[in-house]
């Protein structure tokens, strides 16, 4: 078939075989594990990884779905095997993204008066609500320029020495958890932009950033606590993603909603969102 000839020419460097093996190992699966999970014979998985067999387009999609490969990387699999990529990367203002954006804006607004933001997989803030903007403004109007090039990156906000770290009262507990989460995500999706951010920030970290305090296991959810200008704030995050994304931009977006971890924080955010009474 013409498609098979095209594939054989495209995969002369073992590109697809290498990607399949790398992602299987990244998921800590044996060839037998992958075979059982995907409904493909172990012999065929072995032949694909050793380049003794060429994958069909459907086989690529089947194995990448089983390995939970992000859509951007599924395109790379298809290209490496000689097929055209099928997943588009639409901009946030693309008309076809209107319903996705409407849902995000609805969730951000509905979460007021508490902070919420939409992140991409490099932890860049793509959208945020007014409560999040008020929170970061407490650090100074130039906070994003101080921690980087002006790009609103949440990892830089946390781990740059000019960021939020000096105000965090439980940094020894929460700092390592955030860093480890970012490392896991970067490794899980093979995200080069996130790995670059981590490499940039690593020299600023002390020797204990990879150590989690024993007491972190004693609470249901580790709150993020900070004190600034006499105000004490304690919050925890809930993360939401699109469950059936078929666009790369949508696939890489996640919504982080911050909830108050105590009554004092809840009252503080509610008061900050209440307009002043002009009669007083």
C-alpha cells in the first residue's frame, strides 16, 4: 500500500520505534503490560519497537491512547511514522474554541471571590480571574517582570527569589510538593518548556527542595499559607482538565481553583471583592 511505503521511508531512523519505547518506559510498563492494556499482542509490540513491523495509523492512535500520550506528542508519533498529524493547535481566540473559552470564563467567574487561573503545561498563566489578579498585585505591580521576562509563569512566581517564597510560612512543607509535582508533570508529558523552566530555577533552590517534611502526610490536603502586610492567607488548589479534548490547546489547558483553607482566609477574600459603601 502507498501508506506503508511512505511509512517505511519516514521511519528509516527508527523514530516511531524509539518514541514508542520511550513512552512505554516512561509509563513504567513492560511490553507485556502494554500488550494486555492495549489489546495488541506482545509479539507485535516487540516487532514495532525493534522496527521489524510498521504501525498503521490506527495502531499509532490505539497505542498512544493506551499510554495516555498528550495530543501534541501523538502528532509527533504520526509524523515519525510517515503520517500527517491530525490534531490541531488552535489559538484561544479561534472561533472553534468559543465554547471552550466560554466554559473557562464561566468557571473563572463563578469561582469569585476566590482565585482561579487557567494554565498550560509549562505552567504559564493563560487566563485568570480578578481574585487571582488582586492576590498577585499584593506582591507589586511589577511582580511578573521581577520573576522573569514578564511572562506570567506560576513556577517562576513560586520559585524565583523575587517571587512569593519569602511570604510563604510553610515553605519547608509545600515548596518540595510543588516542585515535585512540576517535575512529575514535565516527565510525564515530556514537556521541554517546563523542563527548561525547572532548569532555570534549580540554581535558586536550597538543598532541601526535594525533601518533603514528614508532617505533610498528616493532613488531607496540604494548604499553601502566606503572610503579607499583616494578612494571613491559607489556600489549597483543585485542578480540572478537559476530559475529551481533541485540540492540542484544550488538551494542555488546566484550571486551577484556589479554595480558602480556613474561615479567616474566606472572610478576607470575600471582603476584598465587596465594593466600598459610598454612603459611609
